[in-house]
C-alpha cells in the first residue's frame, strides 16, 4: 500500500549551487547550471558522502564526531524565504551562495515546515528526501557582513523559520535549473503526543 501522497504542489529550481571541496572547508556555495545527484549527495561536493561526523544539531544523541548516516547532503531553501530574509535585513537581495544553498526552489509555501520524510521528485527521477528544518546559525554572517556592512548581525533573527531544510538523495538523477520538483507527503497523521514531547 502506498504511503506517500503525490500533491499538486511543485517547486521550480531557480538556483543551484555546490560547496567546493576545499581546505580549510568553506560554507559558501558557487552557482551551477546542473547538479548530478548520487546516493552520496551532490557529485564532487563538500557535503557529499553516505556518512558524516555528528555535529551540534545531534549533540543529545551522539558525541561530536561520531560517524552517522548523512541526512544533510543538501541544503534546500525557498526563494520566497530568501526574499523575506533580505527584506528583514534591509538589503535588496540575499545571495543563496552565502547561505551555502544547494537548491533554491520557488512555489512551495511554508517550505521550512514540510513534513520530514516528504519527497521532492524531479522529472529526471532525481528524488530528495526531506530530513528536517535547518536552523539558523552564525556561520554565513561573515560573508554577508563583507558584502553588506552592518547587516551580518541581523541574520539570525531574519533567518528564523526561513533557513530552509536539509535533505538526502533517495534516487539518483540530474537536476537542472528550471526543473520542477513535485512534493510527495507521508499520509501518516501527526503523532498525538508531539506537543507533550516538545514541552517535556
């Protein structure tokens, strides 16, 4: 029995990026016309790999550096959220590369709160699985400050609820600029005890 429901919601890829393999590691991504998505992530990208070292986001589950499955292969953001962040910071536009974005999609409302486990599927067959909301951090502030003096410190507040989501590759394929990705959501209802668990 199918457990994922195809929806009438589509996102159009309006920006693609790759974080280069570099030492020391860098956050910023560079624009690309196409990405080859492999099971390990974006081919030739700094965040690719089937595993990754545990970071602060899973500090209550693992000691830092513990090898875990890499569900943070890509950073997806909404064009609408980037525009709202720029407006909140008082700048004309925010370069997705400064945020380390892999894919910027346009057309899916409330993008950061897509249900974990949802799929985003392109016509090429390339399919991404939503991990969870990507929380704001200070790391992009330095690049923003360099381009927009006095604005870097505004990032954390502007990015709250707008930083995008993390995702991993379930089916390989090419993703090109202009590609449409269809949203598929789990038919599972929300866990009845979620509110209590969050308060606890």
